[in-house]
């Protein structure tokens, strides 16, 4: 049995509730255009991890989200996340919750064709 378990940008996705997708760090989600939402506590942790003040981090690495309701990490010209270095995340130990939630809590149309996450039994 499946149920809707996508995201606001991909509401029609059908995921099996008995399956959990384990990230393989392929970086496909880091190359998808769009907002990478940052919550206030995440800004503080990421800034500290990068040895920056909160204001330095905000000025250097963020922009206003497209809905104008908070901050997002900026993108490189090719739409990759600014924190992506090759296929490695520069802030992996403190990456935003949005990043840790992919593809189980959010995903994008066509994610299964690009993402290398491995499906395992949830439990």
C-alpha cells in the first residue's frame, strides 16, 4: 500500500510507507534548483561551523527565499548549492533539516531517476 508522501513542489509522489531511503551522498538533491530553507537555529550552527559570525554567514551565503518568508542558501550559477564542493557538502555535519529530509520528507519530480538513495525496509 502506498500513500502520498512528497512535498509541496511534488505532491503527487507515491512512496511506500514501509520503505526508508538511505542517502548515498550522490549530491543529486544538491544540484536541484530552488530554495534551501534555513531556520534561525540552523544559521547559528552553520555560521559557527564555518567559523563566521552570523552576519558574515548571512551576507556571504544566503538570500531571501522566493516566498520572501525567510532565508535560503544561495545557488551557484549552475543551480548547485553553494555548499557543494564536488560531490561533498562543506557543511555536512550541520546541514539544514531540508537537506537531511531528502528524499523521505521531500523530493522533486523525477528524483528517482537521479537520486542513488537505497530503499530499505522502514523500522
